[in-house]
C-alpha cells in the first residue's frame, strides 16, 4: 500500500507543470530509455522531464522519507508523540550556520560543494552534538534530560543567529526564504549529495524497529530484556540526526513532516515501530512530493513548501497534543 501511494505521488509530481507532457508519453519515454527505443518527447520536453521535474520529485521524496523516519525514531526514543527531527537543536544549528555563511562568506566561486548546504549539514549535526553533550554533562542520559538540553541549545543557537543577522540586515530575506524550505533549485547534484547519508541512516533506523518497541516499555524493562538503553538510544539518535542533517542541507527547514506522517501511519497500521518506521519512509516521501505539488500549483508564484506543510501540520499537531493530554488524564 505504501509503495502504491508513493508511485501515485511520483506520477502526480512528474506530470505537474505548465508544460503538458501527457502521462502516456511520459510512460513511453521511460520505456524508451530502458529499451533504447525512440523517445516520444521533443528535446525540450525531455529536458523538462529529466533535468527539472524528475530530480525535484526524487529530492522531495528523499527529504520526506528522511524526515518521516527520523520523526518516528525520535518519537520512539523519547516516548513522546510530539517529538520531531528538529527536537535536539538540528534546525537551530542549521539556521545559525547558514546565517553565518550568508552574512560573512564572500561570494566566491569554485566550491566543490556549495557552502550553504555544507554549513546546514554541519550546523545541524553540531546542534544535536551540543544537546547530547549538555545532557551528558548534566548527569543524565534519560529522555527528559536530553529534551531539556535540546531546548536550551536551540534557544542559544537561535539567539546567536539573530545576533549575526544584525551585521547585515539585507540578508534576512535570504535566510528567511531558506528557512521556509523548498526545492526550487533542487537537481541531481542535491540528490547525490544527500543520498548516501539518508541511505545509511535509513538502513539503521529500519533495522531498529524492534529495539524501538522495546524502548517504549521503559529503561528498566529494556535492561531486563538484555538491552543497554543508553547505547541503543545513542545509535538511533545519531542515525536520525544524520538523516535530518542531510535533509536540511538540501531543502532548508521543512517542519511537521516528522510529526504528521508517523502519526498517520500509527493510526492506520498500529503502534509497532517495526511497521511504523518502514511505512513512514514511503509515507514521508509521498507526503512531501504531494506537498511540493501544491506548493507549485496553488499560486502563480511558487509557495515555500514549509508554508504548505505548516498548513497541514499545525492543525494536526494541535490534534495530537489534545489527544496526548486526554491520554495522560
């Protein structure tokens, strides 16, 4: 089912645009590329398909899968239905690093990797690393300590970002646009940049479903079953943070995917993370491809995809919060 939804979303994303390629001709184009046949598309239409639409759809699916599986992992580790991939300072670290690059880095050419995604990747990992170190230095390895450390680090890094912006207020719009996320300049280069990290992290998370199920029982029960909760939690958090950092580096900050998708999967398929994590991978990819479709088509000018996911995620977040409160009463 998840694969079917994903394929339908890919078809929707590939066919959307001002140039009407026609689904039959697109199918024949794929067949022609696989068999060495004659392409039914003109040279311009083929360029639109292979250099614009397809890499954008693939990148959106890759980022959506990364954020959704990371969100499922964070919710399992923290036993918190409101946990998301940016909980431990990933977004604040990425935002601070990108702001520093935009404000201070000279506009030079010849970079092997563009400085903005590189800074976002490093900043996201640094934010998570600082949260982890602060939590450990506070003498706790439990989820509550890590959550508080993440809040503190995020607040500090956001303050640094605001301070840096004051050195060049003309760059605020550039930073703000990046923080809303998008795939307007996404291509095969960005896909290849994020793919290795997302692939490795996703494999780790897919094989961690049973461990996440055990962690939901509590540290005492997990220890009695032969696990080391601290070590398991560290590995899963590292994988989820790596996946999030790669997604942030190529797309900016796109919120709510890591909350909405795992909860939808949980409602449809049950509470076992052996099911939630793999279905979140397919569901997250489909969700963000569809969100990007609406970002491209709702208005004459493209909306930032973060606006679309916020319209969907904010009400969903409120419903999850209300449900969590009712469960705790």
